[in-house]
C-alpha cells in the first residue's frame, strides 16, 4: 500500500543508492539478504528480506535504480563521470545536491512503479520489471543515445569489431561459455532452493559476490541466473528444469546487454531484463 511514510523512506533509499553508487548498494542487498535468508531458514520472520532487502533501503528498484539514474545525470548533464553507464562509482565525489536529489526522486519513482505493477497483480518479478522501467526512463531523461544506443561504424568501439558490424547476440565462444556456467550454477542453486524452499537464496549469494566486480576483478553478474533457477525449481521441483531456465536467463541477459548497453550513455540493467521476462513465463505457464 502507498503511504507518505514509505514514499519518504523510498526517497532516502534512492539518496543512499546515489551516494554510495548503484552497484555498491546492490552488493549490500546481497549481504543483508544472506542475513535475511539465515533468519528465515532458522524459522524467523521474513522482515529483513521483505522490508529491508526488497524494501525502501536496499530494494533494487529503489537504491540500485536511484544510483543508476543519478549516474546517468551526473555523467550526461554535469560531466562528473566519464560514462553514464558507470554504476560502480559512489557519487559522493560529485558533492552536488542535484545528483543526490535525482537518486532520491528515482527512489520514489521506483517505489511507485513497483507498487503500481504489484497492484495490477502482474505475473512477473515486479521489482526487476521496475528496475528495467526506471532504467528506460533515466535513459530518455538524461541520455542522448536513444533506447538502443547510437551506433556508428566509424566509432572507436565499432572499429574494433569484425567488419564494424554491431552484434545483438554473443559469439559462439561466449555463448558456450555462458551456457555452461549458467547450467552449472542452475543445477546447484536449484538443488539448494528446492531443499530450503527459499527462492532468493541464489540471488543473494550472487549479489554479494559482485563485491569482486567492485574491486576490479572480471566477475560476471549471475543473480539473474540463480534467481530464475530458484523460481523454476520452486515451480517444478525439478533441478534440471531450473538449470535449463538458468541457461536461458544467462543468454538472454547477454542479448539484453548487447541490445541496450552497446553504444549507449546510460545503464539499462540486463539481468533485470532477463529476470522479469523469464519470471513472467515461469509464473504464467509453470
């Protein structure tokens, strides 16, 4: 339910995401989520997961989305960042009220959009769908490259690709690599989710592991893989089906990244894109 208290809290959550950066905020979603999972597994209440991890402080639709929008604004309207797609840098460095204010406004926006989607009982992960929606709004509000990026065959990035052609699908080597690690993660997480009946277990582990990406290591995002595996495992009780959906999610995320974040100047989150599309399929058909 909408309330002024929650709207104000969402503003604070968006400010928090902008202040420390979108990815650092999401990493804390993972770590606090693991605490919530432990409490739930021991028979405790789901307050930490429901009201903190996916609520107004650390909810990806609020803190992460607020950080994403603030980065887009800071880069493209204020020239504080080299790229509006920079979701790693804490925006405290800007010392600019307007940057943090954008984070707060998008925190409120995320709360309202997610509440609207939930009130319609949409059969999908509404948090992920809100992150995707918020990213699109931020791109049109602060970006200059359009929804699918502004491709130029003469651009520096294009010049490094074969024949200067833009690709919307991973090459065969990347496809096989992503499919294999997605399948492996899907199997083990599906087993654990089926065992514990906590569908966000893998999601929280994956989000916390992104701390290594923040440190500069080449660490892939996997929360779209593990969350979708969890959803499928809960729905079917079959870890193999969970693993198959994990592979689909891994590939779909890469397609979304190439589609939305190539030659672009803001961040539209590929994992959230994969999550809301595949959760819709699972919730509707399985």
